[in-house]
C-alpha cells in the first residue's frame, strides 16, 4: 500500500501537468525549438510525454535519461538511446492495431520500475 501512494501522486502530477504544458506560450514570443529530437515531435505534448515516461519507470528525474552535465540535447547518457528504441518499439506495436488506439505504453511492461517486469522463473 505504501508503494502505491507515491505512484498515485506521481501519476496525478504527470497527468495534471498536461494541461499546464499544453498551453501556448504567453506573450506571443516563439519558444526555442528542442534540439536532437529523433522519435518525438517538438510540440505541446513533448513535456507531458516525458513526464509519463518518468512515471512509467518510477524515476521522477529528467537526468535518468538526460545527461545533466552535457545538457538535455546530448546523447551522452546511454539510457536516452535505450529510451528512443523503446519509444520506437511501442509506436511500432501500437501501429499494428487497426483501431488506431494506444494499446501499449511504457507502463505496460515497466509498471513504475526501471526494469520491465519479467515472467516469473519456473
């Protein structure tokens, strides 16, 4: 029960942040484009998507995938490269469903843990 409370709170924060980050920038100024995006679009859903990745992996820290010293645009952290492969895998799996809906997410396998849940050993 104790482990469910932080996960619930993290999910609520991540979902609640969607409305906050999905709004257009105020003041009419253009925002600087994100650099080095390979599998995700640079749109209003980028930051909320990153927040859902954090929740799905239970990390709640951008530096899990991003290299704090080298900057968020850097590919220095190998976990960022793994994340790209996983995002591509999830998109490929979801593309096989004819209804166009999202059936698989990071949470499907990770369930709030850095390592995906595996089958129990016999």
